């Protein structure tokens, strides 16, 4: 897919589809415990069967209408 950059009006192939902060569960489970404590897919993450995170995009009309919105957790 080709996307046109809002800055500089340049076309890019394989540009990232979203930008955002690191996922919050990185701070909740040490790396060596994540394969046991964290269950994740593209839309949700569950930590310790007690903390639930849903991923999604928040539309903000009027703000960079032609740029992808960052994914939020």
C-alpha cells in the first residue's frame, strides 16, 4: 500500500500504519515471565487474568484528517 506523507507530500511504500506509546503490560510483567502471565492478540491483552487492555484507534475529527490515528491501549 502506498501512503502520501502529510509532511513533504511524499509517497511512501510500507510506511507504519500507527504510532503510539509502548504497551502498558511491558511494565507489569518482566520479560522472562511474559509467556506465562501475558496473553495477547492484535486487539486485546490480558495480564495475570486480572488486567485487561483493549487496543483501538481513536478518531479525532479535524486533527490530521489524512494521517492514521495512533493506536491506544
